[in-house]
């Protein structure tokens, strides 16, 4: 049983009946995506926030953020990252998020150091384990078909 479902059942908020099996389950696809019995898997969520660097020349900042976008593309292409995107303005200094396929934080920190904006201190990242749909990477094929202008 899923961890959240187990908790909700334990406190009596949901009633769990016999397991339901998915007639559309594709065992080969599930295995290729690293899915558990519930179609889920672990990832690492990185919440990007404003880093400590200040006072950099505009040309340096622009170059770092161009490299940041290029690096996202490289990490997606290599299969290391499945989601990236900016956050709207907020009072916490949060700038964006990444979802990495790796669950080892040391490996994720190594990947983050390849980002010029992180390396320059313009961005910093807080890392969290995240449990989500194993099918998440499958959206990337469609995502590559809907953009009109490359960021």
C-alpha cells in the first residue's frame, strides 16, 4: 500500500478494500521506468533559491543564466532531470525547481555544480526526496513537440 494511503487507513480516514489490479498495466514499461507496484518511484526535488552572489556584472549574469538554460537541456537529454521550471515571484527567494532522476544527494549536488548559475552563486538549491509517478519522464517526448521558441 502507498505510504500516504497506509497512513490515512491507519487513522481511519479511508477504508481500504481488496487490491485492485490495473487491466492496462504494462509490466515492461513499468520496469523500464523503475516503477514500483503503485506506478511510483523516488526522485530528488531541488528547490532553487536566490544564491549568495551579488554585484556581478550584467554580462556575467547573462552568460551564467544562458548556461543555466543550456545545462537544463543537457541534463534532460542525458536523462538526469525530468522537470525544470521557474517559480513566480515570492517572498521566500524561491526561483525554480528541478526534479532529478537520481536519489543520491551527492550525485545530485555534482549535477548541480554543472549549472553555471549555481556554480557562480547566483542560485542555490535545497534538496528533498520526492516520491512521484514513474511515468513522469514520458511527458518529455510531448513537451519537446509543443514549444515554439527555444528559451
